[in-house]
């Protein structure tokens, strides 16, 4: 999954979720927001721009505190059509008696976040490797080392996470 917001940057979706539930989400990150000196719009200001301004703030992902950005991306991933069945399964298993939104997937997974947060871990986007040593540490050997033809040349094939969310095969010689 790319580190771009799709749903939290749509003011209409934020309006559907509502200021109370958005404040409840942001409350967990109040210290991070304060430490980053990020200024978010106030829901108490009724000038009609709150959801537009909040969507714009969420769209500037590079300015968001890391924990908040990770949480928003996790929720976005959970609300994506690709994860609809998994999200519904988690909702039915963990919060079966809670009435959740049928219209707004993001609002629906917020209930999972509020009431069974551990279920959201399965939707967390994989962090891209930061350097070569991290790539090697995350590498999953898919073919054992082998000597090719008696010349002592060793080759190993690894799968490593790609920035696009899949896996890349890497061929390394020793």
C-alpha cells in the first residue's frame, strides 16, 4: 500500500463520520500532534470549512506525526475494497452487537479501531525498508545457497518487500 491517503482526504467522507468521532480518533494522538506543532482545525468553529481543512491536513502526510500517519493508513487499508471481507469478518467476530455504518467503510472500521483495536493490526501497511541492512534483515531466503559449477561462486535468491506493497526477487552473489 502506498503512503497516500485516499479516504481521510475526502471532506465528504469526514463529514459523514462527523466531528465527534473524528475528535475521538484524534484524542489518542493529542501529545504527538502537540509535539509535532501540527495545527488541526477546530471542530467547534462552524464556518463550514472544518472538514475541508481537516482533509487538507490529513493530505499533507509528511507533516503528520508518525503514529497518527500509521493509524490513518491502517484505517484506510482496512476500509479499502480489497479488505472489505476481512474487515466485516473482524467486526462480526469482535463487535457483533454494535451497529456499524453500511454506507461508509471508513466509518465502519473506526468502530473496530475504537472497540477492538488489536484487530486493526492485520491491516497495517508494511513499512518500506530504510537501508540495505534492513532489506537483508527482512529478506526471506527462497532458494538455498548453492555452488554453481565448482568455481566457488555462490548465489542466493531472496524475496524482499517492495515499496509498491509486493515482493521483489533479489539475486545475490557471495
